[in-house]
């Protein structure tokens, strides 16, 4: 009888079979400039791309997109993690999803009062600078505050 370990005989066969049976999963990393926010497996990522909401599933084609402020959802079966992000980038390649976010907060990290104040300030600035270049920054601030309010309200709805 050979002393060869069983693991060597398998030689990655189990992994290949899992892939063939379509049970591939996503490896997801969410980082901001100053800290890692999330790292784990998922079966779906929904992100606020600048051209509209995108849904990433395993086997997705290689993809790179700019994100705008909004809600990022990482789903794993019936578990769901939601983040308010302040825009950034998403890259997808070989079932690895990397989100590089300008800011990212989970619901419980959001100061909802601060977000409401930010929304009020941003609305005033959007009105004041209508059709002027400054309105762009104000519109982004408005999106960030709306995303925070939306994600924060998920806690109270549970
Ligand atoms: P504000 O005008 O209230 O500062 P902002 O949209 O200008 O809001 P950002 O520049 O997006 O703020 O974020 C700066 C930092 O503050 C980031 O680290 C972000 O995570 C954090 N932050 C901003 N708003 C909130 C909030 N309402 N609750 C918790 N953290 C927040």
C-alpha cells in the first residue's frame, strides 16, 4: 500500500468538481482609504454603479466600474450586509469582488442625525448653485446623506 497522502491523490479534484457543479462563490473585499470594512464570501453583490445599480453573481465577466454614493449590499444566502458608501470603484475578476470606497458605514455606525443635517445642508446648496459647477459637489453630498439615511433606517425596520 502506498504512503502517499489521500489529499495528494485528490489533487484539487474536489474543487474542480465544485466549480463544474456551479457552486462557485464570490470572495468579497470592501476597503476604504484608511481601513478594511468587510472581507468574506457571498453569492451576490449589489452596488450603485454610476450607470445604474449592478448585481454581481459568481461567473461574472471581468468588470470595472465607478460607483456613486449609495447602498452596497453583500448577500450570502439569507444573510445580508448593507453599507452606505460614498462612491468609489468596483472591480470583478475570477469571482473576486473588490470595492474601494471613499467611505463605507454599516447601519449601526451611522449617526443618523448627522446624516439628516448633511442632507439639509446639501439640499440648500443644490438649490443655491443650480446650474453652476458647485452644484456637482452638493449633489454628491446629497447622495451620500441619502444613502446613510436609507441604510441607517434598515435597523429600525428590523
Ligand atoms: P458630513 O457633512 O456630515 O461630514 P460628508 O458626506 O461630507 O458628511 P464624508 O466626507 O463622506 O462626510 O465622510 C467623512 C468621514 O465621516 C468618513 O469617515 C465617513 O465614514 C464619516 N461619516 C460621514 N457622515 C457620517 C454619518 N452620518 N455617520 C457616521 N459616519 C459618518
